[in-house]
C-alpha cells in the first residue's frame, strides 16, 4: 500500500512538473482577429476591429488594405482589451470585387477578405458595331452597353434582365424594348432593322445611368432606274446641251442612298454621276452627227429602259 | 585692309559662328527625336508598336470560346499582348513613380481607378501567371470581355518593410481604340 501511495504521489508530482515546464516554455504567441463586415457598398464608410487575443494594450499593428489595385497602409495601436479600431472613411474603398485586409503582428499574419459591391448604375456608354444598316430587316447591328457605378466599377446586370432594356424607336414610329444579354461590366444585344430608311434612336436607362445612340437605316441598292432625257430631240448646231436625269429607287420604292454612282451610256461613250435624294443629273454636249442615239442609265445591277435621242440638222417636231 | 584679308576674316567669322550653330542645331534635333522616342505614346507613329507576345508563364489563353463572335488569331495576339503590357505599364509606374505611360494601355474608368490608386516609386509590383478566358467579343472585334483566373502578383516596399504575395481573379472589359486594345473596366477579386 505504501508503494502504491508513493507511486501515485510521484506520478502527480511528475505531472505537475511537466505541466509547469510546458507552461513556462510555450508562451502562446498572440493571434489577431480581424472583424469587418462581409460586404460593403463601393465608397461606403466602414470600420475594422483588430483584436489582439493576448489582450495587450499599446501594441502597434500594421495593416494593409488592398482594394482592387489600390493599397492603403495604416498602423493601429491596441487599446484596452487588445482591441483597436480603424475607421475607413467614405470614398476610400471604391473598387468593387473582393478586397483584402492583411494584419501583421510579430510573426503572425492574418488575412481577411471583404466583398465590395458596385453601387447603382450611374454611367453608361452605348456602342454599336455599325453606324448604318440596311433597312427592311435586311441587316442588323450589335449594340453594347458599358454600365458602371459612380466609381467606375462595372455592373453585374445578371438578374436584372427586366430592368436593363434598350428602348428602340424605328423610323416608322415602331417602338421596341429589347432585353440585353448581360456579362459583368457589359450588356449586349442584336438589333434587326425595321421599316424604311431613317434614323433608329436607341436609349438605355438604368438607375441613374442613361445613354443614347442613333443608327442610320439605309435604303437598299438600286432596283429601278428611270432615265429621262431633255430635250429628246436636239439640233446639231452645237448650241444646246443634253441633260440626262435618272431617278433610282430600291426594291421598296425609296430613293437610293446619296452618292450612289449612276452610269450613262450614249452610243459608245459613257458618263457617270452620283445621286442626291435618288436623283443623278448629267449634262453633256450632244453628238455632232445626226442620227438616232440609244441612251441607257444603270446603277449596280439595275438598268433603265433605253431612251432615244434624235440629233437632227432640221427642226425638231 | 586688302580684299583677301577681308575675305579671310569673313570666312573665319562664318566658321566660328557656323560650327557652334550647326552643333547646337544637331543637338536640338537629337533631343527632339529622343523626346519623341522616350516620351511619346508607345502606340504612336513616332515610336511604332511591335507586337510582342508574353510567354506562357506570363500570360496564356485558356479558352477563346467567346459569345458574340469568334476571335481570329490576330485579335487574340493583339489582345493578350496589350493586356500583358497593361500590367507591365502598371509595374513600371510602380517602379518609376511615373504613370505617364498608363493611358497607352488603360482607358476610361479603369484608367481613372488605376491613377487614383496612385502607383508610387516606393513600391515594386510584380505579376505573372495570367490565365485568360475570353467571354465576349463584339461582332466588329472592338470590345472584349475576359476573365483572368488565379494570376499572381506581389507588392513589396523596402522603405515600408512590407512584402505580400497574392493571387486574384479579374474580369476585364477591353476596347479597341485607334487600333490599340486598352483595358477600360476591371473588377478584381483578391484571394487569400
């Protein structure tokens, strides 16, 4: 029994010695706890609490706040209970995305992320891949919206499909509200032409962001060329000029686009003029030789009905 | 004074004025050209732009399956080159404290944000391992959206005694302005 008591007492003493030795050698290195909101809005003011678990006051702790590509360094000093607070003012954490807070104390480094969400849409750029498209539904243009908040952060419009719409007014008065396909920072849509030639007005509006753009709907290529001749009969005395006039329209009867080239063939000669409001005029001296001349005008694949010019040395009837 | 002596004096005077004037003119022309070469927009006609592609370790396309339209090889090369040099311009701005080169590769809101971040010569900035996923390319190949997944970067400052390495994901909008791709918008998610 005595041996048993001695063994138990010895074990207890040994245990106490080991525990006290361990307590003396392994002074726990204090760790840091960073307390911050999980999510803030871009540009909002917020506070970071730094808690030194050892509870020591008066300790300097350098902190780095990485927000997008900006970095801010600050050293805080712990107060009572080992707690320090860093008040980040409004307008400082402006870049959206996941930001990082890094605090260091001795060998300990603690990192914490905080999500910064973009604010409401405040700026928008509307781009188009073409400034003009053929009317009548024959072509289309891609419209792209770059939408940002007040700090220039791209917006994620996913989930806001019903709000992010393009209001389109076509030349014939038709209106369409076109939904956009959203990516982060960008929304896009195809717009098919509708109706005849004229201006297509496109507007985008979301929160405080507005943008507008115009696309020109152009007529098609010449389908019908009408040639008129003035005068149809002319004396070969060299005093008069011959005036050739064409009116060119597309398949829907609208004048072709300004500047369309029209060719004129008179016998073996050729001349060219460009259109304004669908009309091209060419004034030339008439042939010197008397006779009946065949005139044709053409633009692209379309050609006019031939008209005949009479050149005479007598009187025109 | 004889006529020959007068001619000789005139010749010597012209020589004395002409040589320094030519020298000064040459030096001024030289510094004028040097100013264009060093200070001009690298994309300008005075400097020209050579297409330099980053190595695979620096930046690499992982996916080019884009919505909108499919890119051609030329567009992909120009995009990745401009993107890489955008980060290089930022690194140079940190190295030298001179951010004059940033507008060559950054534009619009992204340029404002980068300039507001205030790269200073007190820090060095190193970046690599850009893994790029093209998400959108406009029909006329002038607007692109891409993700950069898990790229690494490192800030260090000897003066302030800090150095930290981070990895991040980024979503970027690039636009082709005057024949040159520029980063116009970005969102960066830093990872622990």
